[in-house]
């Protein structure tokens, strides 16, 4: 008989943004275990349903956090903003005497009919939800891109380590599309000289990628570190175009809008 694990996370955003109402299904390829994911407002529920889930209870906590990372990364790249996911509860139900189950969650998202003057907002939300769905599906099917998106998210979340995360993200992209640094520079809209300077800074001048004696830290200046992530995000989408012919990419302006919405008010609160 199947088990059910329900994990509840609080989604926090310092700008007061809330998560759109999203409902997803995800099937693990190697186990056929089913996930139902409901998020909205400031909550996300992960319902994991399958046989043998509770043989090792300690596995369930990290699995829910891994899935939470996918949600926060997708929220970021689809233009919803930068959210932190904090676990606030977990329910374990063993050996349910049915092969399927229906689950309903009550999210803290008001169900309000849009006003006449909210048509533009309704249109914007529809676009965001479509982008969320497309990106979530894509990163679930492409592990290297998922890691590259997560590193863009971590770069904004941890501005003191921005160079490390962006460098690692670039390496994921090189492998994801089997391209070289020259190709990546073109996709990011920067020169090869600029890429080489960035690599030297991370590896030698600041020592952020390797444990070397310099070991300095970059002071994240709002006007500068946001543009770094924007260039990276623009490049990431162009690299995706190389392997996903259904994806048309984004403009530099859209990349900047996504990053600006997600950026903290100040790098160091």
C-alpha cells in the first residue's frame, strides 16, 4: 500500500510579493512516485505519494527541499521575484489502503474576481503562469539547465558570492549545450575579452572559485551586481535556444526586468 508525505513550506519575499496560484504534477522517472505541488500566496505544499516512501523517513526531508529549490528557481526565472522557502511542517501517512488519492489544499491566496480595471494585471499573471509552467517542465527534464537557473537564483540570494555562483552556472551551460567559452560570450552579449577578464578575476584576483591565498570578496554594489546576473540570464536563455527549438529566448530588457524585480532592496540588509 502507498504512503503519503506532505511537506509545507513558507515562501518569503522581502518586497511583499506573493506567489501566483500554481498546481503541478510531477512523476519521478526512476520510481513512478507521484508529486502534487500546490503553491500560492506565501505557501507551497508538496504531496509525495507512492509505495515504500517511509522505509527511510530521513529521505523525505531533503527530497522536499530539493523540490522547493526547483520552485523558487522557477519563480525567479519566470519573473515572479526572489522567494526563500522555509519548511514549516511535514505530515507522514503510512500505508493508505487505496491506489490513488485526491488531495485539496487551502492556500493563503485570496480568490477574488478581477476588477474591470485589473485586465492588464490578469493578462500579466496569465503570461507569468505560462512562463512558470514552461520553465518548470524544462528544468525538470534538463538537470544541467536546472542547476544553471538555481545558480542565478543563489547569486542574487548571496551577493557576496555572486562571482562563484555565476562562474559555476556558466560551466553548467557549457556542458548543457556542449559549447565553448567563445560561444557563451556571444550568447551573453559580451566580448571574449570580457569573459576572460571575469574568469581571471574569479580564479586569480578574488580567489572565489579555488581556495587560494588571495581569497578576497567582492563588495556587491547594487548598480553592478544586478547587471552581471542580467547578462548571465540573457545568455542562459540563448543557450537554451540551442537545445530547445520551441523556445524563442528573451530580450536583454526582459532579462533586466526579471532581475530587477527579484533583487533585494540592498545587497547587505
